[in-house]
């Protein structure tokens, strides 16, 4: 290397700064770099928090109330019957059919079941009918009254033990009733002055007032069967 010419100017050497000045500059540079790095990190963290918050919103007040209600609502008691168990069917009682009452057919009274009377027998019965109540007899009568006064179910007549030739030969005043026996309808075709043959059950005595101002007591007969004498 050539020696420097004495006329060649020598480079002037810059004097070195004291070490403590260079240390503060270096520290300041480091602080700036660190600050920038921290700022970048903070920015990145805020973006992360913001995106996370957008994806998972916090529960609203309504949800909080629902949760509170669910937590405080009592647990419903389970039915004692298990839902999986098969219910036992309740047997339906079979109704007992009510028997329909059968109406007994009207059987005509049989004359063979009724006693034939003589003159004396009829006289004793007429004298004290209460001692012959329930007795079933065959009797003949001439109807003397069957009108609005007696009604449709009762007639008054004079009786005899047999069929007499004339109406005045029937001598024992008596009362005949259809109700409880053959029925009132059985008497519907008969009128005063008819002569009839009667199958009758003897009833108690009956007293009534006469048109002349007195009273009389007569035997009663429950009509079980009746027919017109031709």
C-alpha cells in the first residue's frame, strides 16, 4: 500500500460519544420496538375477543328468567301408575234384564167352582152376609137400578137361587160390584130390568140411604162372571 502523500488530506476521525449517551438511545429504540410489538399484540387480542363474542352471544335476560324458573319449579310428582304398565281393564257389569211382567190372560170363571144355592141357603146368606164373606156362589138377579147414581161399576138387583118366571119373584135386595172381579167393563152391556146369571164371591154387608128417608143393609157380591138370561 502506497504511503499517503503528505498533501493528501487525512480523513478526519469523528470523535466517539460518551457511552452513557449511546445507552439511552439504544434503550429508547428498544422501548419503541417493544411498544409497537405490544400494540400489535393488543390489536390482535381485541380482534380475537370480538370475533369470539360475536360467535357466542351471552344469554339474554329472558333466558336467565327461564333458567331461574326451571330451577325453582317443583318437579311434578310421578303418577303411582307406571306409564309402561299395561292398565287392567275394568269389567263392565252386565245389566240384569228387568223381567217384563206378563199379563195373565183373562180366564172365564168356571161355574163348576161356584156353589149352587137353594132357597134356604140364599135366605141365610142374605140375613147375615158377613158370616159368608169369601163364599163363591151361583146366583140369579133382576137388575133394578143401574144408572148415574150407582155408576158404571155397581148395580142394584133382586136375587133368587134360580131363574124366575117373573121379575117380581126375585126377592132379596143386593148390590153387585164389577171392580176387583171381572172388571167394570164386564158390566158395560147391562141395564136396568135385565135378568142375569152371576158367578159371584160374597162380600161384606153394605148400608145405604133409601129415597124414602130410611136406610137399609144388603149383601154385596163381587161379580166374577155375568151373562144375560134370554
